[in-house]
């Protein structure tokens, strides 16, 4: 990459970011998830206290 002539590399940088910011997010957001998110019930779950022998 030439250090003194930034013209072609700057154009490549700008066009690649333009593609990344316009095309790629649309393609990623078009994918659908296979597992639908279901709401958990409002009933509280029973939790037991575990007594661990530390000695």
C-alpha cells in the first residue's frame, strides 16, 4: 500500500464501509430465528436452599 498516494485506498475504504453499512445489515436482519421467544409464566419457581458441607 503506497503511503504517499491515499486516493485509491481512501475510495476503497469509503466504498467498503458504504457496503457494510447498507447491504450487510439488511441481509443479516432478514434471517428469521427458528425458536420463537415465549413469555415465562408469572408464577414464581420453587427454589430449594442447598446446604453444602464445607468442612
